[in-house]
C-alpha cells in the first residue's frame, strides 16, 4: 500500500523538476524579471534603503569631533567648493560645536549623540562609515548621484539596476518599491529605468506629503465585477496584448509593449497579494508600538518602515523608504536652524530602531542589508555666521546593518573638524559597488549596452570596500 509519506518522498524530485521547468519557461519566454543568479556568492537577498533627504549633520550624529567644542566660535578658513562658489575664494567661517552630547555606546564603544537615542542603543548592530564623499554640492545633483551614479545624465536608478541583475523573488509583487518618494530633486528619475527595459521601473507607493496610511497602489481591485467576470476580462486582455506584441515585433517599440503587458499581468497578480502585504492592521499591538505607530511624531515614518519589513519578507528585492517634509523640501536641510534636526530625528529614530529590532528577531537581518544615509553631510561651521550648517559632500557619515557587514564597527575618518574625509575614504561609487557585491553582483560585469557603449551603475569607477565586510 502506498502511503502519503511514501508518495511525497518518491515524487519530491518531480516537484523540483516542475519548479525548474517553470523557471526555464520564464527565461525562454523572455520574462525579464525571472530569478537570476548573481556573479559572486551573495550575502544579502534584499536591501532596505532609508533615505534621509537633505543631509544629516555627521558632526551632530555619529562622527564625534571634540575639536569643535574647543574651537566653538573661532574663525577658521574652510576652502570647500561651497565657500568658493559663494565668495569666489575660500573664506573664514565660524566653527560651531555639536548641539547634542556624544557618548560611547555598547560593547563596541562607537560614538553616537543623543540626537538618536534609540539608534544609539543599537550601535553594536551598525557598521558606520565615516569617510564618505560624493559628487554635487546641491541637493538635485547629489541626490541624483546617490540614486543613479551621475549628477546630470539620464541613468537607471540603483533599484532598477538590481532588478535587472537579479530579477524578482516574488512574481506577485514588484521587485523594486519606493515608499513615499519626493517629486523634487530628481523626482521619478530616482526610481526610473532610463534606458534599461521599462519593466525594471520602481513602483512608487504614495508620495511625499501624503499620509503613509494612504500609501498604497491605487485602483488595485475592481469591486464591481465578479471573480468570473474578472477572469474573462483578463483573458480578453491577454489575447489583445499578444496581438499588439505581434504587431510591435521589429518596430522598435517591442520593449515598451512588453513592459506594458508585464505591468498589466503583475497588476492582475497584485490584486490577490498586495492588499494583504500593504495592510498593517494584522500586525500585533506590540509590533506597531515598536515602530512608534499610533504615537506622534513617529506614526507616519513608523508605518513606512513597517511596510518596508512586510515587503522585504514578501520577496521585494529593493525597498526605498523616503523621509522628507510635506512640501517636498529636503527635511534635514538646516541652513539656518540646526535645532530643527531634533524634530526630524524624533520622527525617524524609533521607527528605524524598531525596524532593525524587528528584522533581527524574525531572522531577516541575516540576509537583509539596511542602508541609512543622506545625499551628503553638513559643514562643521555655521553658515553665514548663523545657527545652521551648509552642505558638505567632502566628508560625511552613513551606516549599514545586517547581511554581510561588520556589526559594531566604524570605518573611515574625517579631519579633526569633521569636514574632509581623510582616511578610509569611500566614494559613493565605492558604496554602490559594495552593496552590489553583497547582493552577489559584480559592479564591473553588471552592464547594459546602450547607444553604442556599455553602461554600469558605477560608470568606470568604484571598488568594493572589503574592510567593512564580515
């Protein structure tokens, strides 16, 4: 007599063959989002990028510089591009100390200020890179560079490159999602495909200024038609799509038509899957409290971070969580009022710490890379002798946590004022190359031929920063 257990045991290889056949069918049929292996062994399956638009001050958060307190109010010459652009030459500026007290935290002894009290308690989880430098002294160019590797040309965004290189882990959800993106400083270009096939475009959920509770995919479900009518409607659409694709063959528009067809078919699958993923109501009260949901001022960003975790565990490859203010202005851009940093820190500190704790307790931090940072940092001097700080792309701090990076570790150094990266320097191209490497992608081999040349996210630059890898 054949038992269920015997049947399952003897047919297990058959199940594997079916799965392999389905993958091969996707690949053979030209399905661009089929799951692909990387170039090197991967440490991370996915990335959650927490984008702090505007420029967090490194010398007020994670880069402790006691020299600033000693010289507070003194005039010093800081010959950076921003000063030269405004004055035609370098100018003396008034040194301004940190507004928040620093202490060493955890077993690692990493420095963190009281600006981020919740994250300060998790310094043993963070890999802090303090020698960052980048291109662009204004928000628009620097933000584009962070997302696309260029300050002014039309190039694919990082999420699109990753989707192109690795495909998706879940056919029923987008591979790349941007939560509450801004319309300014690059706008849709920050999650666009540029010349990559349009199917790798990021899917925006909500927008800046819209409450995160309303950040969803609009018109996701048709409440009027029955399930049978929906099936018949979809069957008709598929037939029309195939006819359109046949007509587009050889016309130069085939990729665009394929992208539209893929988006329609993904939308069909989304109807049954996305509502549950985007609905936070099923989360326990304890989990929602961990993210600060239901409390001011953390409710809005807490919802975005919890949504990111749900998307990550559902197989979304690249999730960007955007923090800026309601008018699309870069939130952390305090040219004349540094104390305003405190309000923004209060909005994001607990949600981000909650995200890290939640990922870890679920076992997701082992294969999820969390990236936290701005397009640049801020100056150690007071802008126009006021109470704010100017832009600083020459030396700033970001941090990583999770899959493949050293926890409780600091790398890189700025000068004694926190102005210029001087040791362990990491250019934004290098950070891009390192993140791709952790996902199993060789930044020099991840290329796409367009207009007669090969393009890549890091252009002809970048190296993997092996010193921060675990």
